[in-house]
DNA sequence: CAGGATCCTACTGGATACTG
DNA sequence: CAGTATCCAGTAGGATCCTG
C-alpha cells in the first residue's frame, strides 16, 4: 500500500483523500508524531500531510496533541471513530485481494497497447 | 443516496468517481438504458454519464450493449465483477448508518459557526 | 436516442521557500 | 520540529451546443 508499485492504487474504493487511508494505517498501532508519519509516506510534503491531517481531525477520526517543552512535538492518534474506519478499510482490502487480477485483466483488455 | 439532502455525500468512503456508486445501484436490479439512468441521477449531463460509464466499462464492472434497429438504444448491465462491488458498498453503507451522527457532531464541533 | 466537441471552473495535490 | 505561504499543473466535473 505504501509502495508505489502496489496495486492498491487502482482500487476503485477510496477512504478519504489520497493519503487518509495510509495515515490511518500508520496510526493503527498507536500515536505517531508528524515527522514520524512522513517517513512511511514517502514523498509527502508537509503542506499536504497537514491538510490531510486537518481533514481527519475535523471529521473526528484523529486527535492532535501538542506536547510543549524545549523539544516541542505534536502527536496524532486515532479516535474510536477513526479506528472504526479500519473495518470498512479491511473489507475493501479483502475485496481488492480477491479481485485485483480480474481488474488488471479488464484494463489490459481495454487498453489498445495490451 | 440520490437525494441531494442525503448525508451519503459526507461519507469518507467512495467507490469510483462521483457517480459510479449510484450508477451501480441503478443497475442492481437489471440492465438499464442510457436515458433511463439519467432519470434517478438528477442533473447529470450526458457527457459526465458517458465518462463514468466508460470508466466502469474499462474496469470490467459494466458491459455496454448496442441494440440496433429503427429506435436504436444502448443497454448497460453489471458484470459479475461489478456486482461483487455491492458487497464493499453495502459494508460502507452499514458503517455510514452506524456512524454518520458522530461524523456530523464532529463537523459541527469543528465549525466555528456551529 | 446516445452520445461527441468545446469551453470553463474549482478543487486536489505538489514544489519550493520561509517561520515560531 | 511542525508547520505556513505562494505559486503552479493536472484533473474532475459541469454547461452548452452539435450530430449520426
């Protein structure tokens, strides 16, 4: 899913914006800091990550906690509502695992170059 | 779902493009013609419906059948692969029914105007 | 009837540079 | 460290008009 080669990119099922599902997966095991999130999400810019996190926060899927101090940092964590999204996400993944070959075949048959 | 007031518009889970899920619902009971599809999909323009149907066709979710004759018409029907999408769609609907109030509450709490 | 052609707007996502 | 500010390209979606 985090690999650019991963076929999850062709899934017709999307949760939130481009990065939302991956962010939720990153938070599945526990809270993560802003800069920690940027590592698995290779290539995401600070602005885009911020925007996606703000949307997740607005919808009540994620909570943002500022930890002040000399080395200030911010933690993001899933709320129960955000965690509940894992169910439809897993269901979508199961559908994808079962059908991605048919999907690829259909696209190849539809493309003129093969 | 087809009503502009329906809260399905705020679901974070999307299947295909803006109209894909509604088109699939329209085809659930059997084949439908182009102009038949335009009725429940209030306001959709011919170009946009065509584009969405072409994508569904390319991915193998829908088949297009031209019925020639004096009164030419075209029928669209779900393939087994397209029909299999109803499962994750129903799952997403179930999630939405269970959580849309929490979602609304979160958005209201996040909006400055209430 | 079932589109295709053209034009247009708004939004999404990203590159780059800067800041408390 | 965790963003914000600006600028920018690509795309999705739509309005309108035309056609085999």
